């Protein structure tokens, strides 16, 4: 596996950016990868949550609050960057630096409304649309989720994963207890799928694939994909 730099960004707060960054970092660490975690949000939620994990993972986890070009040469297999909910210089640098920028979106207009500007800025920096996939958080069968889904498909946004809401997450993440009492195997699965899809997506992008469906759809050996199951 080559080195992976993944940022998590949306100009909307409260959409699950830090939660995704924390759980991806955990999964990488559990799988014996080293992680450089960069917390660009002055709220310091990412650093606080990872502070607890640092006690356990020690030197495998390194925390920083700024991103530097030299981080591209760091020894860690994963660089995970949690952005503030603003498209400021630090977020722009993160999107430019990252191989993949995940944009979590909840089923509400505001979490989707300002994505177009992000895509156009990223495109100016030479990024492909496939490098900025959405992560749907908390979509269900409600009318409002369907409206949001329609907006996503009209704009042809790539989708990396669909994460359900899980009632343990708000407390465990913010208290730092996520490591000891957090998500058990089954609840962790959507996040693990996301983790694995990121690895495969980067391989495909490195192979020159830019089609959003090809990059983000799981194709199995037998030619079927997730949608067929
Ligand atoms: N999949 C989820 N299930 C349940 N609660 C979640 C989930 N993702 C995020 N949350 C909760 O939503 C709130 C906002 O999440 P957070 O990751 O802090 O968002 P952001 O970093 O975008 O501001 C937190 O209370 C968090 O625990
Ligand atoms: Mg946050």
C-alpha cells in the first residue's frame, strides 16, 4: 500500500467530519499502520479524541495542527486531515495536498449547497471530481433524505459511502471513550468499507481512472458490484 493522504472537509459544521477522521485513524492504527493526524480545526475535537488513542497507540500516532509540504515525506502510511468548516487557506491547502478529500453531507440543503465552489476550486488545483467524494451521513427513507439524494444525483457527485447514524457515536467520540466502549464490529463496518474503498480508489486514480463510478463502485472479481447484491 502506498502512502495515503485523506482530508475531510465541508463548509458546514456538524456533518460528521471529525467523526469520520477519528474512526478512519482508528481503523488504520488497528491495522498496524502509522498515522499522521493533522487537526486544522481550532475546535481541536480531532486532537482531543486522538489524545486518548495516543495513550494506546503511542508512537504509531503523531498529531499536528498545521500541514506542511514536508509532510508528504513523512514516514506514516496514512495522513488524515480534519478541516475546519470554512474554506480558508488551511482547508484549501489540505484539499490540494490530499489524494482524497471526503465531503460528509447530512440530508439538509446547507451541507450540499456550497459544494460546487469547492469542486471548482479543487479543479483549478488540478484535482479530479473523483478525488472529492461525498460521504452520506444519516440518510434514511424520509422525504428530506430523498430530496437530498435527488440533488446529489442531479449534480453527479461521487459517493464514497453511506454511513448510518449510530447512537453511541456522539457520546463516545466526544468523551474519548470511543476506543474502549466504542463501535463494535458490526457498527464499524460502514467505516471499514469506507477505509477500504479509499485505498482502492487511490489505486484506481494512480492507474489513471477518473470516472467517478469506476473509482467509487466496488467491482468484485466475478464482475458484479455492490449494486447487484
Ligand atoms: N454516524 C454518526 N452517527 C451518530 N452521530 C454522529 C455520526 N457522525 C457524527 N455524529 C455526531 O454528530 C455531531 C457532529 O459530528 P462531528 O463529527 O463533530 O461533525 P463536524 O466535525 O463536521 O462538525 C457529533 O455530536 C457527533 O458525535
Ligand atoms: Mg469537526
